[in-house]
C-alpha cells in the first residue's frame, strides 16, 4: 500500500494540471477579443411576431411626404412640390411643427432659364437652414425640377455673400437626405441678391441631355462642413463625358471671383475632406497582383502621404457613408477622418445597402436585403461588440431609407406605408428599447 501512494499523488497532480490547463484554455476563449461576444441569432419576425418589432417604435406614422433630417439637431423638413417647406422638431417621441419660419423669394439662371424658388428657412444658434423646390410641367424648359438648400457659408471662406444656395437638379434624389449639389450661389438676404460662386466659363454641355454639365462642379454636406480657408468642390471638367469613365478632381477657391485651383486629381468615390494641414481623399492605385485604393493626405505645399491602403474595388467590395467605409466581406468599419477601424463581429449582410453611425461613434445601424425579398436591419453597439437584428419584408424603403441618428440613442428611417393611401412611413426607434425588447 505504501508503494502505491506516489502513484496516487502523481495521478492527482496530473489531474490538477489538466484541470488548470482546461481552465486556462476556457479563460482564453472567453477573453479572446470579442470573438464570441454577441447577442445571439437573428430575430426572424413573421406576421404573428410583428408586434415585437413595431413595439420598438416611439413614433410610427404614414405620410405622403417623408421627414428628412436637417443640419440642425432634432429638426426635420418636409418638402412638397412648389409648396412652402415645413419644419418639424422631434422631441419625446413626437414631431411638432415649427411655426414662424422665414420666407424669401429667389431666382437663379441656368442655361438662360430663370428658375424661381420660394425658400423657407429657420435660424437657430447662428445656424441658418432652408429649403425650396421648383417643379415645372412646361416641356419646353430645359430644367423641369430643382431642389434648393440655403445654408451657412464656411466660416473662413472669403465672400461678400452671407449664405450659400445649393442646387440639385436630380429629381431621383428629391426625398434623399444626402444629395450632391451641382450649382453653388452666394446669397445676400437683405438685398435678395444671388451671385454665382462657380463660373460657367468653359463649361461644356452634357452629351446626355444638352444641359450644362452638372459634373462641372459639385459639393455635398460633408465637403461643405469640412471647409476651412477655401471652398472645396469636385469637378470632372478635365474628363470626357462620352468616354463612359469619369474622373473627378478636387478644386478649391478662396473667393468667388477667383479662378479655381486644382488641388488633387483623379480621386475616388467623391470623398474629400479639408483638414488643418490640407486635405484627405481616396485615390485608385494599381499593382501587379491586385486592385486596391488608398487614403491619401496632401498638405498645402503639395506633399502627399499614403495613410492607409485598402485591397479590392471600392464600388464592389466596400460601401461608404459620409466619413465611414465598410468592407462588406470582413465587415470592418473604417473612420476615414480619424483613421480608425472596428470589426463588426459575427455580422453578415447578404446585400448591404446603407448604414449610419451615431454622433458619438459608438453605434451603427446597417440595412441590407436578401434575394427572397426579406430585408435585414442590424443594430450594432461598437463599445460592447453586441448586436440585435431583425429580418422581415418591408422594414425600410429601398429607394431612400434615410437611416439617421436623431441623437446617440434614437434612430430614424423611412419604411413603406401600411396604408395604400400614403407613400411612406416615418419610424423612430429607441436604441435601448431595441436591446431590451428584441430577442
């Protein structure tokens, strides 16, 4: 019996070592960065369960014209053809009409056509925002539709004008929250004077519709909001429209009387932001083995630096929304301005259509679709790497879902109307309610 004790001690020791190894291994798996830290399978909502999803809404109403987010916090607008634009403020689960908006009648001239518009605008905390639409049934007119936006000019932009007037002629974008504006004018409110910012000299006509080329100059809200000491804009003026492959260059000007200065050429996906040192932008690059594109910074002296390289085709393998880029294969979210990244673990989207990131950069909402007609929404918390998702038909409106964050904890988007008499439904959901209600 005495000779068997060492064997017993060795057996106990080995068992304890094995147990310790197992515990260490399990601890490694548990603490493996976010690998298994997600909230579980998708919630497939059918007709019987529909109340689970719709109960998330703090606001759900069918309307003829959708609410569209403005540059002012919690403020939305509703635009009807040739009518005064109405403003609404979201607070505590409802939209309330904003009364007392100001009005101004303006007109611009394009291709010798005078285009009048009534602009409705409001001013809050020094920020002016206004909108108006022009729609004509006159078939002889070159321009039958125009959307106008009135806004503050960049702080350091030298101009006699008080405000900027942006014009978009694409009637397919009428209800989209993100638009590209092909004309920019300066506005003096008191004198009701409109002056052209970008010259039309040398501008060729479009081979598509005989209008002045709308890719001669273009800006969007992101470009304007990043402008500092000059007004940046995009232009394809150096490329033949008939080639079928358009290039885009970045120009800048410090005054509306100045000739624009070429800042960078052949940029990608119309992404450009002005920084304190210069600009950052996306540009295609080619090597012998694969297709790729790069994020580049260029200082005011003209020196370029590659910040990051992305493998693949942007239009095929990635999706950009504002300052963010998602790799649709790896589901890696990149902040192009901050040059940061975060992997959306265990999230898969068959056909990612759009996404939005919260102002505090901690939350993401993604929208995608399936071949069988189902749509998918994913609510992803970047801080804790957890998500909730739902699959259902007609969750959001394909043409313009307009997904946005009203604030860090409230999401708004457009969905098909339940009523046959209405066009769309405006839906607002609480982030906390999504995580506490959905399975």
